[in-house]
């Protein structure tokens, strides 16, 4: 048995997909306070999670063990690196997009969180874990959203997508499905229980519809 070199490169948003356990995620949601953080808690349906002191403490311990947090001379814990970027996105976001990727028998989810200095996408996985990756800086937010739809439909030709675009004071919904060689979007009117559809869109038309729904 040999002892291997444990030196590792620090993970980087934009380069790596980084996983966070449920306790770590609970702690990161608790780093900031204010309306943006509260909106993030609502988007991730984490109201009970953030009030669980034991869970957040376990998350802090895990971040410290993974070298994503430090303790200062006063004994205060602070996150750093990727963890700090995720905490900033969750706590200072100005826009949240909930993306449901649908097939006939399954649904996957992606959350897109945008703050002034960082934009990240998060996917839930088993046991309350979240996998995080940064938006490609070469793409606009609408283009990044479109790319997710294109990839989903390429892998699932009968698939569709449902978006909920949120800010602190607004919420817009958009349904997208592929029909032959074009796209159809649907904008629901919940008061009338109707969906206004716009068929026959090409990729550029779908991008414009996403930009419009984002506001």
C-alpha cells in the first residue's frame, strides 16, 4: 500500500461541475440575508432546510473539510472560492429561472440564478445534492437558456420545456415544444385558464421569445 499525493487543483466555476451536499447547500443559503436570499429560498423550496441548525452546521463542517471555507482569528467561518461564488449568487441574485425539461415519462430540472457578478446553473440530484456549473460567459443568458432546450430536444425528440422566469417582483411563464422542424411556444393565462400559442418559430424566433419572457 502506498500513500498517494493528495494535492488537488481547486475546482473552478466555468471549468468544473461542482457538487454540494444538502447540508452544504443549506449553509450557503444562509450566508446572506435580504430579499434576494429569501427569493432563492423560495425558488429552491428550502424554507425548512435553512431553519435546520444541525443541517447547516454539518454543511459548514463539510465545506471546511473540503477547503471551501476558513475560520478567522475570531472563530468566524467564511466561505471561499467556488462556495463563495455560489453563496453570492444565491444571496444577491436579481433573476431566477426555473427550467423543467419534460419527456413523456420523466422530468428533469435546472435552476438558473443570475447575480450582478456571477451566473450559475444548478441541477438537483440524489439525496438532496446539487450540482453547479457556471454559465458560458460567451453566451447571453437567453442564449444559455436556449442551449439547454436544444440539447434536451436533441436527446429527447418528443421532449418539451417549461420555464418560470422570476425577479424580485415579477414572474413570467413559457412553454416550449418542438413540432417538426419548428418550435411552438405557449404563454399561460392562469386567470382565464388559457394558453396563447405561437407556432412556426425557428431557433432565432425561439430565442426572441425567451428574451421577451425574461423581460
